[in-house]
C-alpha cells in the first residue's frame, strides 16, 4: 500500500483527501487495463474516467491544480496509460478552460464527460522547446483562417476529436505573433500524416494542415496571444507531469519494499543488507522531496499566484529526474525480473523516460529556474 501520510500535509483540504480516497478505490477496481490496442484502451479509459466523475477536474471554470496532481499521481501509480488518458483531457482543453468563448467551452461538456478526446498541438519538427520558432501559419481570409504546416509528437494524435492548434498569425516577430485555434478532427485539410511508436506505447502522431480553413470563431483568446496562452496552460499542467512521475516512483518504491522483504539472499531477507537499506532510504527521500515540491507548486497556483513558472519548473525537474533514479534502483533490486518484459518495474522504466522530455525537457527547466532566480 502506497504511503498516504502526505495527505495530512497543510497543502490539502478535506475535499482533496476525499477525492484521493474515492479515486484510490476506483483505480484499485478498474486498473490496469489491457494495453493490447492502445487507441481502444485510451478511449475506454476516457469513457470510464468520465463515468466515474473524475474528468470534471480536468477543466472548466476553476482548475484546481492540487486535484489534478492527486489524480495524476494516483492513476500513474496504478496504470501509466490511465494517467495519460486523463492528462490529455486537461492539457488538450486547457486553453479553452482558461481563455475560451462560451461557444468553444461547449466542447468542455464533451471532454469532461468522456464523450470526446482532446489534444494539444504545439510541437513541430523544428520547434519543440522553442515555442517562439513555430512555423505553422494561419492566414486571415475574410471570415476564416487558412492554416498550413505540420505538428509532431502530438499526444492523442489520431484519436482525438478536437485539437488546440498553435500557429503563426504574424502580428509581431517571434513569440508575439502566435495564436491558438480550436480545431475539430474532421475539419477538411486536416491530415494524420504519421502514427509514432515510442518505448511506452501511447497514441502519438504527426499532423499536417493543408490549406485547412477554420472560422474566425475558432480563435482562442486574441490574435497574437498564442504564446501567452500556451505558457499559461503549461504553467498549470507542468506540475502535474511531476505528479505523474511521483506516481511512478511511489509504485517503484512499493514494489521494491515488497521485493527486499520477501526475497532471500545468503539465508536472510534482502533488506538485511545495509547497501539495500541505503537504496531504499534514497528512494524514499527522493519521493518525499518530489512530493513537497509538486504540492507546493500546486498549492501556490491554487492560492491565486498569477504565475508559478519557477515552482512548476522545479517540481517537474526534480520529480522526473528523481523518478528515473528511483525506478532504476528498483530495476537493480529486482535483478533479472526488473528487465523481464511485462514486469511492472520494467514497464515503469519505459514509462518514465519520456516525462523528462515532454512539456519542457529537463535542461529547459534548468534555464527557466535560473532565469527566474535572476529575475529575467
């Protein structure tokens, strides 16, 4: 049983503790799911999370980041694909939750109920972390925008019903000339160019826009505000990536504790070896430090801070890097079983690696933290 004492920390209210208990019961009964058909599994997970009422926390008028983090941590601990399915509903519609019109927000009813899947189309072949370098264009033409370009590494690509797409509208050079658009998947000129396979199977795709026309009502917020919108969304959801990593790390620690208590070496439990105790202590320390950083960032945002770039960057950086170390130690403690395909520790090893890259790679988080320290 994973440690739950952190729920007594002052970051949380009774409603958070109730949510954590409700979700734990649901996840214990419903997860993990069969990952044989990843697309179908994601659709089933979104529908189930919607039916369970958990997607109501993924967006809307008021996004509670502590709830998002608790949900992602719990789901990741049980099933990485369940965490992915939940996270994309929030990230994909984050711009609409924060800046959408009443017409656009009608999509939230579908994504929060599990009736529709969403995606966040920001990255391009030549602009991942460098958002200001986006080359996809959106040209105004009467009452429409004509969008041309390409996106890649798009989570839920190929199965989403609606996409938030960022493109260059040219109001100013660089970051000040970007805009965000809400694009249904069946829009003419929208093409799934390639499905992308990765080490931990998730639905990912490369998208193409060939003269795709959208009405001006598809514009989210103001023209030229796309960079600010993207950063605002990431400011909310970046801490939750750390929470998912924390969930993976907690599961690795739990599996390791069971292993070292039940596996004998030289006639005694593996845990009796001081070097093993040292590994366990390092793992537990890393888990608690990550949790403190994550829930500090989430609490700070929920308390009304306009930006938590520094806190969120610290939380994501520490939690993802630490989870990689914790899971690697778990593999070592499991010996051959740790690299046996299908073992939970082996799957955690594949799941964690991408979290150090997406929504801001670790090296980029260091740049963010350093610039915040300098007041830049």
